[in-house]
């Protein structure tokens, strides 16, 4: 598989990995609560939710935190197994118990699993001010669109900027794509380079590749799509890696023959450790 990523397909993979990591820190099924306990807790939570204000509910639900965390972990496992209906049920039960991370799980299941962006949106909206990942998820829906969700590049930029302002590197990266492609604002390569540079400061290797590629690109060149820009950055990365390999190879010590000679090899190269053709005298 080629080592490059494009917005539209691979950015969804990035979001999946990030969102899944938010579901829970345990293993796939490290903790399996008794079903009757889970049902009882969920019923109690639902009944209490209508009777107490949010702050009070948080205290009431504190004893259920282990169950909610376990449900999130099981949701994670079901999601990875593409059992989206089961995953949705598990995450929704955790949300009802006050697990905010599971809210992100519900959003990811609706958007990436069931392809129902309009149903994912309310869950992202609930978390967008508290969690930069929610702002990114909602922003990418406005950027890329869905059959049931409209494209709005101006709103997408606002959400990415919100995440970037909170130090989230994906926000800077997404802004870089939009600035280079001229989405929601005029094309601005220098700003795109600054955006990718900010994202790279947090260890975002792909943003670093994009920054280097754009710095070396012809100023008159305009990229018409994420795929075109992604392909260009991948080609630049490959060329850099190949050049580094060739430099390392050239700096390898030339092997000596039995009489202190250097051996030449076919094509004008030289041997690394074994004779090739005829010995050439040392200088």
C-alpha cells in the first residue's frame, strides 16, 4: 500500500483511529459486566435522568463509571468488528450513564459506520466546545459532505480553527489543506505552509511532508483536488527518501581486495564486501 494519504478517504481512517482511541483504554473485552447489572444500571440512569438536573445526575452516576467505561470498551470492539448496531447500543448506554467519550463513539458509528452524517452531527455539536476531535469531525463533514449532510466550507474552516486554537494538530493540518485548495477562502500557499508547519510541530509527519512539498512546488502550480496534492506530496517524500538512501550508499567504505585493491562492479558501481570484476589500483 502506498504510503500516502488523501483527504476524503484516508482522513476518515485518521478520524476512525482517533475516535476509537477515545472509546476506552482497556482491551477489546477486558471487562464484561453482568448483563443484568448493566440493564439495571441503564434503567436506573434513564429514570434518574428525568428527575434530577445534570450536576446532580453526575454524582448519582459516579458509581456507574466502571460499567460505563466497560460499555465503551465493548462498543469499541463491536465497532472494529463492523457490528455497528451492537456498537451503537453499547455506546448509547454508556452515554446515558454520563460517559462523554462514548458520545464521540456514537458520532463515529453514525458517520463512518452507518453513513448517517445527519445523525452524527448532534453528537459532535454536543462535544465540539469541550473536545477538539468533535470540532474536527463536524468540520470534516462540512468539508467533505455526505448524501444527507450539506457542504459548507466556511463553517468547516471555523471548526478547524477552533480545534487548532486549542493546540490540536489535525485542526492546523485541515486548515492547510483548505488554504492550499482555496476552500472557504482564497488560495493562500504561504498560509498553507504555516498551517502545516504548526501541525508538524506536534509530530504530525504527514503535515511535515506536505509543508516540504509545498515549499518546493512551483509558485504557479495550483492543485485541483486533495488527491492531486496528496499524490504530489507522496512523490516528493519518495524522492527525498531515495536521495537519502543513495547518499548513504555512496558514503559506504569501498571494500578492499586481497592485495589492497578496489573492485569495480557492473554498471559503474562498486562492490560492498565481495569482488565484482577486475581490481583497480588504489590512488
